[in-house]
């Protein structure tokens, strides 16, 4: 099944006709006759989309939408209204309540299914990000999203600048976002980071040539990295169901089929702006949560949670290519003494500076992670034994060769580091075979080499040589 759809209509014939169309496209269909039944069904079945008649026995579509939005469990379900041509007020009331679209009978089947696909696709994407955000919150990483944001940017893309400017003059006073005009030729060419529109309003002109140009631009907006999350509203000067369906399948978020109607345009731009802001916030909190999950907040290095799977991947790649790699465990010497004598703020300063020195003396491809209080893991892919030994010795010199500046002290303090090194991707490591599953054993071998370096006096490198 492609998705689950709840049909709400008091007339059973209407429900049956719509169900046949949707079932033939492999959608699972649930039915309800009233707004009350719809609210219960939405809670019980969690549909991907609700398609409702404009008028119901116990409420209209706008009121049903408001009821669903009041419940956190049904708030995110998209809703579409199908009906005979309503008056302008009821149509606008439905859109203002949060209905995504109002489709009027007779409905073109191709356009109907394209609209259904578009709404379910957007719903599934939003649900996926919401799930990731919920996980971040459960782990304690995400913060509450703000109910407000900076004014957004909208742009009308049209070859007819005179008509576009006329629309802008009428619509701009009703928007919090800026609204400008650009031609199809310059819509993407003149974009710069930090000034990317939140909503593109793409105007399909009369004639195949201009329509084709706008549709190619639509595909480019959706495929370009800095614009792919923007809202896209396509405006048709006259109804063309086939062209509208094609635009939706190319990635348009919304469609106006009867040209510019001022109040409706304002509502649709506001809705797209609101949905984009919510989606941006979700992505931002998920990215923040993922970073918090795999990064050390003090040094900015990766942590053990990230480092161990990375080490396993390096080992797997090594097994496939036959190239050796180095694994090092480095530990600052007598670090507890730094905390005890100078305080934890000084200890933190030493850790941050040590991380900086280590990072600056490794290759970009090398992994540096903080895996303990003063312990670091270094993984160097595609590295022979001699290069690993030279690198480890250099790191020892970079840490111990220059004092560390700490808060509250005019004189730098001396800090040294001990490093244990082992090799992966060789025939054996002290009798232990190197395989893609050996991340923990490689870490253990390097840790034992580090222990030997500590026993031998610290401030030195100890090598776990591969067996001959």
C-alpha cells in the first residue's frame, strides 16, 4: 500500500466513488460520515491524508480541520477538501483553518492522484524528521522550537514582470515575509547563501515554451542543495489538470489553478512559510542532537560513540584493499595533578589546547576522538608502520615541547603525553588477526601499548609491532 487515506463524507456514493479511485492506486482507504467519526478514525488509524467533503452533518471542513489541529496526535495529518464549487468565503476559511487544498468537482483523476502523492510525500518527510526530533528529545539533546522566526523571503518567478509587480503591490502588505520578483533566467543564477527564498511562486505562462522553462526551473529548485527545502507554489493562469499534476510530481508543494486570487495567494504563501519554518527547526534540532550525540562538547572532537564504528569501517576497508592502518591511544601524563593543583578550568584549557595541537598535526583523513577524560583515540587509514611511528613521535613532541597557558597563571605549565600504537590490516597483531570486527581488539592492543609507555616513564611512544 502507498499510504492510508481517510475519506470523510456523509454521502456514501461519494465515498465509494473516491474509494474506488484511490484503491486502484493502491491506497488503503478508511471511511467516516461525520466530523466526530473522522476525529475518532484519525486517532485510531493515523492516516497519511484526510480527504473531506466541504459540508458535513455536524461541522464543515474548516471546523473539522480545527478539531484535528487541537489534538497533538492528529495535528500533523494533512487534509484536503473535495466538493462542489463553494463560495469564496468558505474556501478561504478552509485554507485559513489549515486545509492544504480545496479541489472542486468534477475532479480530474490524474490531478487528484498527483495531489494525493504530493501531500503524502510531504507528510512522510515531515513525520520522519519529527521522529528523529523525538529521539533527540528523548536523549536530552533537542531544545523547544520557537513559535516565531525571522521574516522569510518569497519570490515570484515570472516572465511577465508587469503582472508580477502588480501582484506584489497588492499582496505584500498582507505578508510578514518579503516578496520580490525575478525572471526564470535569473531565479537561481543570482542566489547567494543567506539570501535564499523560503518560498518560490512559479507562474506558468500561456504557451508551451514558457511553461516548459518554469517546469525545468521547478526541477532545478528541488534538486539544488541550497533551495531543495524551499516551498514551491505553482500558479496556473487557467486550469490545466495534466500540467498541474506534472508540476506536483516534479516536486511542487502547492498549486493554484485559477491564476492569482489575492486572499488565497496570501494564505497559501503563509502556509508554505509556516511549514518550511517548522521543517527547518526540526532539521536543525536533529542536526544539533546528532552532533551532541557523537561530539565532545569541550574539545569539539568526536567521542567514543562515533569513533568505534568509524574504526570498524576503517578496518573493513583495510580488509578489502589490503592496506594497513594505524590505531593510537594517547593519554596526557599526570593530568589529575593539573586539575588538583590548578583547578578544573585549567584542566579544561589544557584539554582544549592538546586537542588543537593533535588535530593540527594529523591529516584531514585521520580520525581524532576524545574517548575518556584525558584519553584520545587516533585512527590513521592507509598508513604504513614507519609513518605511524613518525607521526606518533611528532605528536609527543608537539604536546611536550611547548608549555600550556592556563587561566590565572602567568607562566605556562609543562604537559606531556604518552602514546600506544598498534597496526591494523597486517597479517597479525601480537597474535590477533585483524578483521572488520576487530575494532575493540585493536583499541585494546593500542591501550596495552599505552600502558607499557606509562610504565617505561611516560612522555614517549610505545609500538605494538606486527608479528613477523
